[in-house]
């Protein structure tokens, strides 16, 4: 695997383009491989959940009871009810660990309530195990940044379901997605680095910032099914170049 730059706590040998297998083994033992040095964009960061970082996850008999927010804003993310704690999946993707939400529709995490900013950008990495299931990360009540609601790709659920595709999308597997809202003028959705929808008018844009988010993997009605690799939330509409930087970071890290 090629990295341009550094790995957490370690710098690539001067002039080297590839890590040697021996160097990789040393970094794996110290839990420094294969994580990149960090997010390429940190301004306006308000939530960052990364279960690939085992040191941020608190387990209860193999289930996630809490995970540390890496944004620096001190959000609390936990689940105190054992029966609702999601599982911790080792080597879920590209040698990285993820959070597994079951098909029994009982598992989710609570997070400190986040007022939905008028402008925001949300990234998440996830696996959709089959068609017909919900694939979203952060939500509450009837408001969530979604990518799939059953087989409809959506850009925001806010008092109604706003669908970006007129036909069903039954795609499965690992994805990284981006939802970016610029005030009340634009909502853009991207999947694996390509724009899926670019919406500039309609109630979906004007309603999208109402309410708050306080749940991971559940919106009090619908549950996510599959694995969740990473969630990154900014309280700003990132520039095109910043979006590309974060997407490139996620694509390389998760091997998507």
C-alpha cells in the first residue's frame, strides 16, 4: 500500500515510496498501521467516529458500549443498554475494524445532540449487506443524513423522504458517501467520489437543517443494517477541494 506522507506517529523513510514488509509489521504491532496521519481537513469538525481506532472503542463482551469522539468537541457516544449495543467487527474492511448493526433492528448508539447546521458536510463509510435495507449513520426523530432508505438513495430525510433517484438502487458492498448542504441553496450527494445528485431547489433544501441529530444507526423508527466504518461531520459546507481531500483519505484508508 502506497502512502504519500506519514503514518500516525511515524514518518515514511526519506525518499521511500513504499513501506517494507518489515516496517509494516513494526507499525502494525504499535497500532500505527494502516492509519493515515489524520484527517486532511480539521477546521469546522464537530464529530468524528472511527472504530478502526481500537483505542477509541469501549467494549462490553465484544459489543460497543462507547466510542470516543475524535473531533475535539467532546461529544459523548455510547449505549448503556447491553441488548442494544452494536457488535465490534474485526478486520471488516482493508484490515480495519468497524461497528456492526444487526438485522434484528435493535442496535444503535446515542450521541450528544447536535443542532443541524444550516451549512454542513457529512461523510460516512459503510457496508450495505443487501438490497432493501437502510444505510445511514447520524440521525434522530424524522431527520437524518441518509444514503439509502430501503432501495431509494436520499440526500436528507427531514419531515419527509426526499429521493434523489426515481428508480430503485439495489447496490450493495462498501461505500463512502458525502452529503453537503450549502445553506438553503444546494444539497449535493456523492458516492465513492462521484456526484449522485445536485439539488438546488425544493423543500428538501429548506427543511434539511431543522432539528438535531442524536443517534448513530437509528432514527427512533428505522435502523441501519450492516457495518459502519467512519462518520465525519463538519458544521460548514466544505469546498470542492476539501471534499475531494477527505474522500481521498477515506478511499485510501478503507480500500474503496
